[in-house]
C-alpha cells in the first residue's frame, strides 16, 4: 500500500502488518451462537446484561414496596428483603453496568471506531462471553438454591456474609462468590482483548490522540478493571475457603449466639480493604465509559467538536489513576487508623478537579453549538444533571468528617444511585438510541424514546433527590423496617411512599423502552448508514449493519480527529475521520 | 424547548425543596457542631455549583437549539478558560476540605482526662462496660465469653474486677464530660450510631475501635446499628441516657460490677 500524504498530519505510513484472515462462520451455530465476531458478542453481552438487569429492576420494586408499605406483603419477609437488596446491587453494578459498558459497548465499538476488522483475539473474546453467561447462570441458580440467594448486602462483608445470622449463608453466598470468580475470569479474557486491540489494531492514521473519547473511556476503564478485579478475586477465593474449609482469612475468634466458633485470628477489615480496592475503581470502571460515550453523543448531536479534547483525555487518564488511591473513603468509620482519614479525604477531593473539568467541557461543548434535541442528546443532558448532582454529594461523603454522620444512611444510597446508577444508565440509553441504527439498520421510535426519556429523567430525579434528606435526617440504610424510632417523624414515611410510587412509574417506563427495542427491530425506519451525520469510523462502514470483518477490501485510513463538526469552509457540518484533507467535501 | 424549562425547574425546584422540606439533621446533642457547620459550608458551595451548571445548560439548550440555517462555532480548545475553571474548582474544593480536615484533627484527638466506656456488640443487642473505682477497663478476649461472663472480661486481670457491666439495659452518661468510647464486637460488624451525637463508629470483630465525644444536653437518645449485621439488624436498638452528674452517680451506684456478677453466678 502506498504512503498517504495528508497536510494536517504529515504522512501516514504504509501498513506494517499484513491482514489476518478471520474465522468466517460456516454454520448457523458459529454465526449466531458460538460466534467470534465482536459485534455478535457485543449483542450477546448486551442482551444477557439487560435480561439480568430486568431481574434487578423487579427486585428494586419489591424492596421499594416493602419500604413504603412495611409488613403489607407476606411475600417480602425480612430475609427476602435483604436478599433483594443484595442481588439488586450486585447485579446492577457488576452483571449489568460493567458487562454492558465493556462487553457490550466495548466489543461493538472498539474495533469499528478504530478501523479494525475485529478484536485482536476473536476466539478468546467468544470464550469471554460464554464464561460471563455461566457466571450469570450461577448467580441466577442461587435464587433456587436451598436458603435462597445471599442477603449479605452487595459488599458481602465477612464475618456476617458466611454466618448463620445472614440469609443465604447456606448456598447463596457460595454461589455468589463462585459467580464473581467466574465473572472475573470471563472479564479478564475480554479485557485483555480490548486493551490489545486498542494498542495494536488501530488502522493507519488512528493515533491515540485521534481516538474518539468513547474508546478512551472504555480503554482506560478496562485497564483499571484488569488491575482492580484481582483484588476482588482473591477476596472471593479467601472467603470461599473460610466458608467451605474453615480457614480464617477474614474470621477472628467469634462467639455467635453463645457458641464459640472454631475461627480464630483472621481480619474482617482486610476483606473491606480488598473489596474497596476493587470497589472504588469499579465506580470509575462504570463511569469512564459513560464519560467517553456521552462526550461523543454531545459532540455529534450538538454538531460541535468536543471542547478541550486533550484535557478530556488527560482527565480520563488522571481520574483512572487517582481512583486507585481513594478506596478507604468507603471505610472512614470502619475502625481503621483514623489518621488514614487525612490522606484519603485529600485524594478523594482532588479527584473532583479532573471530574469537574469534564463537566465544564461537556457544557462548554453545548455553548454556541447547534443542538439537535434528539433522544440521545436528551439522555446526555439528563446524564449531566444527575452526574453533577451525584458528584457534588460525593464531596460530602469524601470529606471524612462530613461522612461520619452521613455514612450508612440513605444519603449514601441516594448519592451512589444518582452518580453511578442513574447517570451511567442514562448514557447506556443514550448510547443505545444513538447506535441502534448502526447495529440493526433501523431507528428506534422517537416518540416512544421521548416518553421513555421524560418519565425516566424526571422520575429518577424524584426518587433520588429527596432521598438525600432522609439520610440527613439520619435514616439508616439496610433497614427492613424503621419501626418506632423517635427521631424519625411520620412525614418520612409519606416520603417513602412517594419515592416508591416514582420508582414503580420509572420501572414501567423501562418496559416502553424494551418494547421499542423489539418493535423497531422490524418496524423502525431504515435511515441509511450515517443517520446522525457522525464523523467516527463506525458510521462510515460499507454496509449497515457492518458485515463480518467490518470493512470492504481495504481498511479505512484516518486523516483527522473524531470531532470535525461544523468546520468553517466545509459544505457539510461534519467531516468523517477517513476523509482526506485535500479531497473536496461532498 | 421543554427540556430547557425542565432544566430550570430541576435547578429551581431542587433549591426550593432544600429550603422548604421538613427533613434535616436531628437536633445535635454532642460537641460535634463543627461537623454540622462543615455540612452547611458544603451545601452552600455545591448548591451554587449545581444551580449554576444546570441553569447554564438550560440557557445553552434554549439559545443554541437547532434552527434552520444555524451553525455551530468551531473552537477546539481554550487553554485560558480551561485553566481558570480548574483553578476556581481547586479553590472551591480547598474551601470544603480545609475545614473538614481541621475538624477531623479534633475528631482523632481525644482530650486529656476524658472518661471512657466500652460498647460491646453482638447479634442483636448492645452491652456496655464502664471502669470502676480504679478507673481502668480490664482486658478482654472473646475466648473468655461464657453465659456468666457475656462480655469476655479477663477474670485474671485485676483491673477488670470492678468494671461495671451492663447487659441488655440503657447506658447512662453524665452531661458535659468528654468521653472516649472503645468498641468491640464478639461476632460480626456492627456500628454504634446515635444520630444526635453525629459521631458513629464500627465495631469490628477481632479489634478494638475508638472515637470520642462530649454529650451536651440531657435526654434519652436511641442507639441504632448502622453496620449491616444480619437479619436482626433493624431491631438492634438501645438507649443512651444523658443526665446530670448527680443523677449519673446515683445510677452508677446501683449497677453491678464484674466481680459481683461472677460471685452471684457461682
């Protein structure tokens, strides 16, 4: 291949590596089931994640019903309530958000956005999905195991997680730990793939600083996940040994209900350190892909380049690095050396600076834009509002002394739902509305999309904003019922009813979305290959949906960054990344 | 257009809700009013930022919405603006962190001469231990726990003989006296939580945790567990009675010591 000369970048060298022949499916089974095409794997990941996410959604309805109308439903006993909150939390954080952002969006977008034919290791990529599916099935199996799923809280703190005072201590906790171990194995296969693909499989001209922020977000999150998940992995293995073989990694000598147990010498706080060494980066493993995707949504639908691209990239990388030195802000009242508080409060609040820069740059991208209020744009706006809200309440909880009264109250629940529940899921929705026409060749219905947006946005805000004030009042989290508690006025119960009604309505709106996903598959408008007028490579494929191998005979060559929107002097308001600088704009 | 209105409503509505809603911190009953002050500062700073960002978004969405023939500006970067915003943010963060760390340094430094008591948690009840005339708490170990010695006080430690042991009853404290709290759990993680005191701390099995406070008004305050401890977590309750020194001494005289409890068990 000849050297391509482009005046904006100097020259683009010829390809150094010959093309690798992909494994082409020969049967229905290898094309749709045991498929090595990252795009099919992405859909498998997404469908599985959303299916298990629906289970978690229903669990949230059940727990909200209990909080609003305590004791009304005989199906929701105390042990069930704890099982519901535990499974809801774990499913949403790990099996839905992590799997959907990395396994779903990552698989679909990384090769396409970088101009690659597929992931670097398609076979391992396929295995990654099947191990993930196995992890989900093991998790689901715990619902049917004797004693039910674990009710230890999603943080699974020992000793209670494996002792008899906690629901699901018989089988539930074993299956939970086994499922997490499987998930991490599956993720590692996928994660190594994403990293190698980003580093090694970019097409000619796609320098790192020309990658769309979506790829930057997913890439950084994957690197973080590869470093953070091992801490959870060893934590799970050790707890499993404590539970099954009677070792005492996390178990000190314990007298439970008058009985001396045979454990001795272990350290429960060690598990908390391991858990949060994973758990805090996990927040950003979910948030960074959302940051990246939302940047691209805002830029595309405001027809304007993302403001401060380089600062955005460094903010992503900086947040990723800093997030490894803040974990103990989840443990301010755990009894660890209180002097740690000075360090972790400082690092935690420093992280606010790069995060704030990202917010400013999103808003400044809107400034003097040409804002198309499409459904993806609406969800992006909803993301900014909820993310700013949840990020700011993080400044309460990160500031060690303020955390002391607020920790373990509903303030924390409201905070993390706003910042890592609602905000990232808005990006998931925005991303699905945005890329659905590429994945399926059809548009999602806009009216249904707007209904979905309005109910979800206003409803979710109505759920979680007032909840902070219950936490300020002092209402603790993980209470099956408040009972008669002197400092909690009856009005708090009315607010709980209001929140539950809002939660049921928001939940119902997700069924509209589900219907839209299925209905539009056959009935949606077919808009062509690039309906939004986007610059990134996935919109420039020869076919829509893209075929196996993504591109035609030749891989695309990249001549510019991903954000040439509304460039002065060009005819159209976008210039695709693979359009040479010298070529006349069509 | 509706989205611009909605954004304005979210910003204004949130501020209105904050000002008008009836749910707020419980009236404080300890010396940690500095914590409440830090919360107030944080609310002011974050509230201003939230309102400003959302209103600015509303303006952008209204002013720069797509109309026929409009075109976006082309401005990849503005280093000056970006640095300014970063610096202003840094100042805002410092304005919250500095008082926070200042108060934390008090939190980790108990005053000299503070009295002390111990909280012991088990599924699902609170117990307490106070030093006796010798003024010292005896050593403990989970392995000493028996029905007669529910808190696991070391029977061979002379300092433990006169310790006052309170199982399944209210804790009393004198008002206005700083007190160090030692916390211990015999089974799982619990958390000693009295909302009016603001300070709370986990009881971490296998170790002894600590904090301090000064009760500042008399009354009966409910103890909740704020560390999820299994199925009975919400029912794990107790009371702290804060009273005048003379009432406290009268109560203390009536309590049994570890030695008395051991003797009566024999």
